[in-house]
C-alpha cells in the first residue's frame, strides 16, 4: 500500500463529532479566504491545515470510499464556499484598508505551522536533492511574485470567467501560487469579488465549471507524483510556501508603511507597526493552538 493510500484510508476515519466537524469547517473558511486573498494561496493554507494531500488523493480516486470521503470533506467544502462569500461581501472593505495587517495574520499561520510542515516533508527521508528542490522552488516563486508586473485589463466574458475559475483552482493544486495576484494584473479581481458577492449566476457558472475541470484534470497527475516522488514533491511545495510568504512582504506589507500607505490606512507608523506585529503573533499563536486542539480529536 502506498503512502497516498494510507492517507486516503485514514482521512475519512476521523471521529465525526461536532468539534471535529467545526475544526474542518473553520479550516475550509480560511482556505476559501486564502483562495481569493491577494498575495496568498488557498493551496498554501490547505497544506498548513493538513488538507492538501488527502484532498488530492480523494479527487484522484473519487470512486474509492466516495461516501466516507465526501462526509469527511463536506464541512471543508462548505467552509471554503462560506469563506469566499464572506470575504467577497464583508472582509474585502477592511482588507482594502488594512491589507498589510491582515496578510500578517496569514503569514503568522505559516510561521506557526512551519516546523510540522518541515517534519512532514522529511518523514520518508531527506536527501540533498530534496533540499536543492526546496531552495529552487523558494527562489522561483519569490522571483515570480516579486517581479510580476501589471498587465492590460481584460474584458470579462464567459471564456474569461471559465479561465479565471481554472486559475483559482490551480492555486489550490499548486500551493504558493496566488491566483488573485494574476486576476488583479488583468483587472478582474474587483469584478470577480463583486459578482461573487452579488451571486451573479452568469459569472458563477463558467467560473465554477472552469475550477472543476482544472481540479479533475490535474489531481490524478499530482496524486501520481506524490506516490512516486513524495519527498521531492513535498519539499517543492514547502519551498513554494516559503517563497510566496516571503514575497508578500515587499509586495503587500512594506508598501503599507510608506507615507502613501499610512495615509491610505489612516494609521501612524507606530500604530501600523504594532497592529501588524499583533496580527502576526495572533496568527502564530492561533495556528499553534489549533494544531494542539487537533491532537485532542481524531482528524
């Protein structure tokens, strides 16, 4: 039995008690927010919360233990949908004003769980080539995000929303990739958030269809890669997580502490700095306590 088979077998055996359901629902909310939060990746958060590989295994073996797996992932999927909707309706306004501070909260999640991620990446051994892959993937995603430039706006239509949905789904399948950044580059991000908030069916149908096609088209490939190259795949993903997190600082956090950024937020430098550090610490502490809570219940 392969490593993936063990994970696929173990995930749905989690105790289906109310606390466990709520934990998975909260994970889903955070992953959903991360999926459309500029500078972040739903895939990164799914790795942090231990969702990523079991979900890939489920999608690539969807007929195997279908009802048991669906029962396990249902609160995550509901939470993800709620996270996307809640962010589009309510959180977007606050995030627009305090972007750096909210991003610091999510970076805190990464820092707080990094030790467990590193341990998980090396549980089948850690060769020199794995560390090279980690460094290369870290530098690759950092350079890609740091040097990304604005592109011409694209007029939305059925095909554009189809591709946008596939792009957002790709951010779930490739941790570290932030689809929202690309949507911003094309001038589609605000339109996407507004259409989701308004539950615009004309936009949601092609968007969801594109996401589903992307997920089912690539999940089997990713599942196969994990089976054959677990250590290398996980170290690559860990590098993407590190690189994308580091790239958020120059692109989102640091500009908020310039004169223009402080004027936009209405905060003094000192208050903005304290706010950002507080959110970072809250993220670190919350992710640590969240992991301890998980240890008390069967996942």
